[in-house]
C-alpha cells in the first residue's frame, strides 16, 4: 500500500474528504458510489461498479459475440476492460480504458467508425483496431460501460448486423443489472 502523506480529519457526521489529486488519479467523479470494506484494521475504499457482478456473464457474452461476428468483442465498465474475446484475454482484461473512451460512454454515444476517422475512439493508449462499434450499456439511466466490436483488419468491414448484435449485448447486460 502506498502512503500519500495526506492527512484528513473525520467530521462530526463521519465524513472524510478524498483529496482532489487522488480523485483525479483514480477517476473518481462526484456522485459515484464507493464500496467500503475492512481488513486487518484497514478501511478499504473502492469504486463501485455494478458491472463487476457480471464478469462471468460478460465473458460468456463476449465469447458468443466474437464467435458470431468473427471479430474481437470487448465489454468494459467505466474504468477498465472486464471481458474480451477474439484476442489476448489475459493481457486485455483489467486494462484501464482511455479518457476518450470514458467520455464516449458518459456521452451515451453509439459509435461506428474506422481508424483515422474523427469519431474513432481508442480503447486504451496501446490499442488501435481497423474499425469499431461501441454501444453504451445504460441501466436505470446510468451509463455503466460499453460493448464493443473491433475489426481485426481492413478486409472485413463491420456491418449493420454487427451493430445490431452489439446493441443487443448492451441491452442484455443492462437488463442483468436491473
């Protein structure tokens, strides 16, 4: 565990302020829910993601989506990749998403784009694909993550069928949270 050297007082209601620098570093936004747990005398705070409950379901859906499209399927929450199929799973799962990806999810944007187009959004700093479909997962009015289908190469363009499958996956996963 990394000590920050920052000390805060608890107020009369039991509240403590998480410093702005730490909130920015961990992308903790105003109004987000935090999960609180204790272990060995420590209090642990963790960003709460309802998508964490769906890891197994998301992985199975990503596998089915990749098999049916012949492309790469990826499911993210608001911070990281939670499931991927059609490429290096161990390397990708748990990887932080880019700020522009998070902005697209927050904006509830469905994106269909080829690499090089203005609306194309990188998943992370290291990755770029020939084309992409991104469909936000929206449950109870909140954008919780996204389902994405990535084109492996320029020879197989993503089509209307791929878009419908990605939208179906996003709706299905949102319904699992409700």
